[in-house]
C-alpha cells in the first residue's frame, strides 16, 4: 500500500467463481469455530477512536469500498462433502449501524460505548453464510466518534487491522474531498496466495524440511508448559477470561533496548528471555515452551492484503546449567531465529507430524503465549483525522494465559488475559511482577546467572515474612506438657482421662499410676535425660509408660513392635537405651537385648509396692523429652531429639488454633505408638482435659467397628491418616450415615487434595471443622494447618495452609531467598517447636538444621524439610500448596508425570473409592502400576474406559489391580511393600487390533481405517495416537453423518477417541432417533451442518 501514490477507484484485479480451498490458518479457525459453536471466541473486535471531523456517509462508504477491494472480507465457508470450502460473495453495500450518543450526559457516554462494544464483540458469526464483518459507528461528540470493527479471525489478522484503518482514513477523506483515493490496486487476492502456496507445498520438499526442523526441535518434550491452576476448571467449552494490566517502570524499556543492541538481539528476545526465566521459576523446570504468533507475510504481495496470514510458533528454551543472562539471551536468539526460518509449517501440521498427545481442551506443547507489539496504534489520515485503535475483549479465554507487551506512546504496558476458571488475578500478577524483576536485573548485569535474577524487593518481602509466621502465642507458664496434665489431675481428678477396652482411668488414677511406674524407673538408677525404651502395644499401659518416663526425668524412645529385631537392636544401641518398659506378653521379643526390662503392671504385682505420690523432678523446657527414629536416606534411621519445650509449644499451638479446652469431650487415639502422631493425640487430648479413647489395632481396619467405637465413646476429635479416613468415609457414604458427631476432624496428609477434603467436610456437616495438618518429626509433629471451607470445592491442590500459632514456615530457594507467590521453593520450619537435632549425628544435624536468615535471635535455626511447596492465593490470602519431592516424578512413554497426579485423577472418579500408584515391582521407573479400590457395585466396570475419562492415554497404568482395600500398616498408613503381593484381581489392558464385535463398531472401524489409512487398527486403538488430527476428525464425523444421519460432536469424539468407546454413544443416538420416529439408517439431507465441538488450538496474532 502506498497512500502517497496517485490512483483511482479501480476494481480488484481478480474475480473468483465457485469455491476454493481454505488456507491452513482458515482450516484451523473453521474447525475451532465448530468446536465452540455459537460463541464469539475467535471474533476480533476493535474500537477505532476517530478524532476530528467525521463525514458519516463517507465513512460508511469507505467500509463498503474496503470490503469490495478485499475479497476475503466477502468470504463464507460452506461445507461440501464434509469439507469446508471458501465462497466469495458479490460486492454489495456493507450495512453500518450509526448511533448518536450525544443525547446522553457526557459522563455516561464512555460507559455506553464500552457496553455496546462488549456486546458487539460477543456476537458470534455464521461462517457458513457470512458476512464475517460487522461495523457500528458511534457519535460521542461532533469531533469524537468510535467505529466498532468486529470480524472473524478466519478473514483477518493483527496486521489486517492496520491495513483496514489506513484504507479507511484515505477512502473516507477521498469521498469527503470528492477526489480519487490514492490507493494502488491490490496485486492479488488472499485466495490467490493460498492457492499458490498450496501448489508449491505439494510440489517441493521445503515443507517437509520445515516439519523435520520442528520434529527435531520439539523431540523429547515431556509435557506442555502450563501454569499450575489455582482451582479445578468446570470444563466449559469456552472458559471465561479476565485480564490484568501492568506498566513497566520508567527507564526499563530503554535499558531493554540497550541490552538488545549490545547482545545483537531484538527487544522481543530480551523480554521473552526474562519471561521464560520467570516461568522456569514458577514451574520448577528448565525446559520451557511458550507460544508466540507469527505473521506469514513473506510474499511481498501479502503486505497490503487483509487476511489471516497467521501461524503460531512453539518456542522451546533450555535453561539448564543456570546460564548467565548473556548465555540465556543467546539460547533464546537461536530458538527464535530457527523458528522464524521454519515458521511456514502450520502449527496443526507440526502437531500431527510429531504425534503430540492431545486432550479435548488443551493445546499441545504450551498453554501460554507471549508477544511484543510495537506498532503505533495511532493513524493519521490525509485530512488530519486521527484513528486510535484498542482491542475489545470478548471475555473468553483462548489460552490458559496470553501475555501481550504493548509499546506505545513512550511507555510500555503489559496486558495479561487468563482463564479465570483456572487462575486468580493474584497468581497472574505474581508471575508478571517476577518477570519484571527478572527483566530489571537482566538489564543491569548481563554477566550474572539467571538464577540470581528476580530477587524480591523489600515491598514484596514484607507480606511474605508476615505470612511465614503464625499467630503470636504468649510464653507458657508451664515447663512441659506434663505440668499441664498434672494441673488437670489436680483440678478434675475424677474426670475421665483414658478409655482402652475395659480399662477406664480418671485423671487422678492415671496420674497415680504414672507416679508409681516413675518411682520404679527411678529405682533403676535413671539420670537426667536418660533414654528409656518403650516397647508396647497401643494401650492404657503405653500412655502410663510415657507419662512415667517423663515424671522420672528421662526421655522415652518408642520401639516399633513391627520392626525387625536387627533394626530394633540398632535403635537401642544408637539411643543408648539401658532400660526398656514393656508388657508381659512382649518380653520374649526382647530376649537378647542388653537393656534391663521393666514390665509395666506385671501379673500379680502389688501396685502399692511403689508410692503414688509425684516424684520430685526439675524438668525444664530445654530438657530432652523423647527420641523418635525416622527413616534415613542412607538406610540408617535417624534419632530426632525433641525437648519438653518444643512439645509444649505445639500443644499451645493446637490449643490456640482449635480452641480445644472446653470444646472437646473425647479424642480418638489411632496412631502407632512409634509414630509421633501418637504423641500428638495424647498431648492434644490430655492438654485439653478431655478423654483419650484408645482404638484397638484390629478395629482400625474395620470401618463399621471404628464408627461404632467413636459413637459409643462420644468421640468428637479424631486425627486420621488418609487411608483410614477414605475407608471410613466410603463406608459412611455407602450406609447413608454422616460424621456430624465430630467437632474437629484432622487429617495429617501431604496427599489429600483440598476438593477431596471438602467432600469429607460435606459428609461431616457444617458443625465439623475439617483440617489438614502438615508436619515432620523434626518440627515436633505439626507445623502448618489448612481449614477446609465450601470455597475450596474444586481445588485440586494439596493445601497445607499457614503456620500454626507460634510456629514459622518459610519457602526458600536454593540460595535461602524467599520465593514469590506461585514459585516453588523448599519448605523450612522454624520457631520454638523445632527439634534439638539428630542424636549422635552433629554433621547431619548441621546439614538439616540451618541458621535462620530472618531471625533477630542469636543462634536461631530452621529445619530444611526437603519438601517442595509454593504460595497460592486463596480467599483468605496466601496459603502453602504442598508439591512433594522431585523424586516422585518419572517419565512415562516420554512424558513427565507425577505419581500423585495420577492418583488424584483416579480419586476424582466416582467409580474409585481409593487408589495408589507406584512404579513397577522391578524398580523400572518407566512402568506405572495402579491399585484401585472400586466403589460399591463397580467391581466389573470397564476400568480402562473409566480411567480414560480422567487421564490422557500416556498416563494410563501399565498394570491395574483391583483390591477390596489397600493394605495398611498397624498404624493405619499405606503398606506399600505389601501391594505387590496383595490379593487382588488384575485387569487386563485391552489389546491393540481387536476386531469389531457389533455392527456399529464394524462401521466405525471401517470409517477410522479409511480416514487414517491404517487397516491394522482395532476398536481400542486411540484415534490420535495413530495419526488422527482435527481435519480427520471432521471427515469421520461427516462420514458418520452420511451413514446414519447422526450429529456426533467433536467434543464427544475427543472424550471417546476409540471405536469401543464411541460405539455406545452412536448406538444411543440411533436408539433416540428411532424412538422419535426418525430414520437414522440413511444419510441426512445434504444441507444439514455437522456440528463439531472442541479442540483448543487457539492463538493470538501479531506482525
């Protein structure tokens, strides 16, 4: 286009008759329009603000002339034999509505323009009939008008908008002045360039060379780059969008330009590098893919043409090795230049060539796009009329997240549009703030590693430090939990303290029993902080023994009854245990141990042998309370030393968090004696003056008996491990009961998604507080807690909440810096509840218990847990999401997956009561074995069909075993070692190539084999795993329509991508048609349109 050259209103030089083929971009948009029927998802709506005198008639005429000049704007897309074609309509006047808003008060006019524009943007187009362009002219003042331009992406791109505005100004001015427009005739029409490109593509090897590049570039890509969602999407065909807008700090764009010149890259490459670094932090991965639009205007004739000259490129960046800023820029430059060189390969062709895994609602490779737009938005016409263009949002999300960097008028804005079903504005803002921080650091020091960029400034550090500290708790008056218990024994000696089978003890009786055993232990010559082993069943005697050891001034070491003898002997030796308290029936287990044996309440022993008065003691908060052994990565257990002060502090934390005193009556005791959860139950209960109800081992595994025990004893507080809670909840749901008798239901889990806990909350009722607690032995049982509310419905994340009162929990990177919200970090626990360290292992203690970088107390420490987490925004502010450990990841068929993600997907199915996923029995990290507990009546379900509803094909297990219940350890935790030998029924995966069994399967299979050109596929073979793509989907749907007269949606096709799964849908539709008296056996009328539903291969564009 040359606005300054002379010319006349000559017709476009080419006329098209009949129909022509679609370009690859048009095919994609045609498919996507059918995938989202009746929506405006792929409308492109602009508000063109016209400042200056406007001739309305001339402006309306100019729009008609633009549509006459550009054939593509008169396109419609009818379907011929199941294939879309382009038909160009004759030129005719374009109706442009005119609305005069000057009658409205001036303050209301701008709001009315926005309302009309948004309504205009949301009006869908009919691609089969056209027209695909609409205009509305709004008058706000004599010299202030807005032209709303709404057209479908199938006929335009971003550059088309600038061509339209330039031609509009010239043509309108020419009509006003009564002169010939100074526009050159168009050198060609869009359809001509499409035909030329299709002929060239079919006759040379260049296209294959482009595909070969992308196959190599995207090979080994394990999964798509997507931000983790804040909540579960309701799976809408067109998810709603929202947006946030930022402005880059003054001076930063200039520094970006300087860095670009110095490193011989473009400003876009600098901006993209910073964005990739920020994404890498958020995703905790080095391999990042971002989509970016690309204009396919290599042909010089395309420069002046309106049309969808579009593609989208998958830009993959490797940030491994923590490169310097300069090195990272070089990597991004190489990525971009390679992509630009091969941008002619249509995205859909790339997807098909690679065989990327598809789902019905997600784009392969990436869910995030990023582009830089530096085109001036202001156009000036020859008569002085100016036009300023802004986008009108449709309110619908094409991608998870779209980031546009807009350079205009001396400033740079960042517009981020996001799927508001998935994300909160705070999460998107957090990513943008991190990106700007990284970008700022990059421009100041290109020699630094990218891992050092993006440090949080003081303004953002303050709320994170505040979020890391629990509510304040005053200094305790007591020295230990034992002091609290003895106060209850003095105040309420006759109150029930302990129930264990037939044994029932009051607080006074329990205190005296513990005193007698403490005197007996003192007689063994115990010294301060002596370690006393306790080898007992969960029972009344074990409670007495723990209190007695503390009263004797010693520390107890729980010994697991289920541990093998050599491991128990190693713990006894490592802890320096010289005395072991046990029960008479367990004495034979200890034969050969060097420690002295004390039998609690031996048969025939006179309890009056030792006094029941309290032994004198001088226990302080820093004295050793117990040594708990946990698994060690070296295979040798670690002895964690906890003090009386740390145990007292966690008791106070629970009291402040849950208001236990006066609220609860009875606390169930289920945990294994050697597990720190046992102490948690004991301390929570006896610290509140409630009754501890000991659950027998055999009752723990029988939900009906467990439920009866809780009801009979009036239990209103219980702390569950996930497996026991799931079994109990399933039983309650199956029998129509509820858990409303519980006032506080605690689950100590790092695997329970919030939405599953919310279902438990509904089962319990509004009067039950449901809490997930996270903790480790090194932090004295619990450190954080998350209270579930109705607003957490649909939240798939495993949330562990915020620090308990008086405790601290920090998320730090490898350099001990605070990580911003959304960015994974390592969880560090601090405060008065952390343990003293590991017994006899000062080196290991120094590695795990590190100096506290944020404390003002000399010598303050924090415990590095090794667990990963990130801050997520919730209704009440920041809360921690548990991410597990990196060793839970594995590659399955080339894709990186988390075992926990597969488990969570299983549990979301109503047919699955419980599930666990492990690696293969032989340790092969590429095999996934799943063990499922079916729901009631689901034992004979088509399990692979059920799982395919919730998992992509590559995540389906290699081995699937149905169990009546998951095997548990004595303390109710999952017994993973027993899974391989559990008595269950293995479900055989459907074999490839199995023939059809019914007439419908036979017909569908023939349609698939024809479309895919694969005569060997069977009814269980996945359509997309054998070369299927969106166009082939349309062909199969059209063929099915011709065969049966049925409307099968693409959405249904994506959900049932095998013949065996699609056939029941076809049979149901045939039955419904027969019931209506229809004739489904013959083809439908040829003018009926086949509806197709969805594939999320969307994109934005830019020059």
